[in-house]
């Protein structure tokens, strides 16, 4: 098996080099001069990642073709990989797609929006991205596509590793079969500096008003066991050391289930799904657009409270409500039961799906 990835730094943890070959995937600039603040579909997401530049798309398609000619795969498994999947199709290589929904839209002749009521203009970003991809395919002497259905992996060959509640396209595929989400079953016990009145767990990325969050927790006698990257650890003010306990390695979230009234995260898909599976309410502080979609569901479905990272004055109120209003735990318990009904063993279900789809 050959792993083609933009991020080669973390591959050794998952795929030992003794057994797998690693190759670097082409990276578009992602520096469009006209970014779309709230992308509505796969084309607008791609636009923000550099597909606005036709020359860049041509170069990426050429590199993908060279990579596939080098490894000669019988099957390509992709996550987002718009160019990679298009090249695989153009070279008549079987392709499977796996994702959480955000970058796995329904296969359709026309673009499907993540908003139920959204109407795309006659001349949309999608037309331009489609033109750039098709031109790049023709330059590479590959079969181009007449419409988006020709360039997106079909629904039957797509594994949706999510739930309907967390799928931005759920309105457009009411009959979709969701695999559910599988989680790591290892990790250390969460540890807190002192036995405060209230405990919480945080899994966060650094953000401007992180100190204000720490201040709000301390004023309300809440101790937080915190995990994240090195930059976050360095941003913890010393004056909050008694209420913020840094975790040296990932935490097994099952160990916080009976101790925390709520948890804090950026509303990334995996952490949100894990907390919901355990019935733990969420204080969501989204930093990116994809996270804001998940945070919107957290708010609308009563799983917790969403705070704008740039409005720190709201942190204390949100913490107060989550500590004392039991309705959030009740709604999370309902979602945990529903997730269990989807699949008691999502990982096995996913492996079985791959076994069925990789028979040649």
C-alpha cells in the first residue's frame, strides 16, 4: 500500500515505513485573493484551498497523474482529494471515498449546498472550479467530466464516517446510510491539580482569548484538565496553574464521563462526536468554518452552548448555565443512545464495508 499525503510528519505514528510507502501529495497554494468566508458547497471549499488558480490545478493534476503512474494502484481511497479522485477516474482507476460529510457531498449533476434553502447564482464559483479541473484533465490527456457527478466519487462508493446529526448535507440525502464514528480506546487518565467544586476537560487549539476562558473557569471554581498542541501549553498563564492542569498525552475520554459536567472544545468533528457518545455536554468555541457548522448543531440540538472566540465576555455565562442546567445532559444522553443504535461497532462496520468494496 502506498500512502499519499500532504502531511508526512505524522505518518510514522500510523503507518510504519517498513510496511508502507509514503509519497508527498501536491499542495495547491490555498492563497486565493478572493476567499469565501462561508463556503456553501464542495466547489467553494476547493476555491479557498487554491482551486481558484487554474495554473495551480493544472500542476496538481499533472503531479497526481505522475504519482499514479509511478505506483500503479488498483484502488484509490480518498478523503477530500478532489483532484486526486478526478485523476483516478480519468485513468480508469477504481476509487472509494471516506469522510465525515463536510467534504463528501452527494454525487449530483449540479452542486448541492450545505444549506437547505440556499440557491446558487447562475454563474457560480462551482462553474469556474469545474472548468479549471476539466481543463487540467484535458492538458494531462485524461478524460474530463461533463458535470460534478462525473468528478465526485459516487454515493455507493462513499463511507460516511459520521451521523446524520453531524452531516451538513443531511437534508440532501435523507436515505443515506451512516457508518457512525469510531474512537481511540486508549489514553491516559485525566488529572486535575486540585479537587475543585467542578471539573471540566478541554481539548483546544490556541486562540486569542484563551486567557479569558481560564479566568472565567477560575472565578467559578472550575478546574480544567487540558490537552492540545505545544503552542497551547505555552499560552497557559502561570496565574491559572492551580485551575488548569496540562495533560502530557491524549486522554481517554471515558475517564471524564462521570466527573465532568461539561467539556470544552473547538467543535471539531471527532471530539464532538466522542463527547456526545459519552453523553457529555459541550462548550463549543469554533475557530474555523467547518467547526462553526458543528457548533451550530450543538446549539440547535441542545447539546451545549456555543461561544464566539472573539467575545470572551460570554464565557462565564455559558459556564454558569452548563454547570447548573440539566437539560443539556438530557439531550446528550438521547444522542448517545441514538449513536449506539446506528452501530455498536463502527470500526468493524467500516472494515466490513471496505472488505465488500475491495473485492476485484
